[in-house]
């Protein structure tokens, strides 16, 4: 799956989080979220579930890009 980078960055901005803080909140290495947001690596179920953990009011569909599989 390819993450919806712009939407996730907007969520971080509203939360006052940097990408490093997002990784800390998700309890994952900062390189993992960096690679996923830049589409160097796809996002798996574990990463997506961690995103939903820190943004519980969001849907899976809002966090992945339209063409992301």
C-alpha cells in the first residue's frame, strides 16, 4: 500500500508533530515512516495499524493513496 503522504503530513501538522515525533508516537523507527511516506517502501498492515492507533478517528481509506495497493 502507498500512503497518502499529503493527508498524513496534514494530520501531523494539526497535531504539532514532526515526522520523527510521528514515528515515536507509532513506536517505529523514524526511517520506516520516512521510507513509507516517500514511497520508497510500501506500507504493510503493521504500519497502517500503527497509524490508526495514533490517529484513531481516521479511516484506512483516508491514510492510503487512491492508487495505493
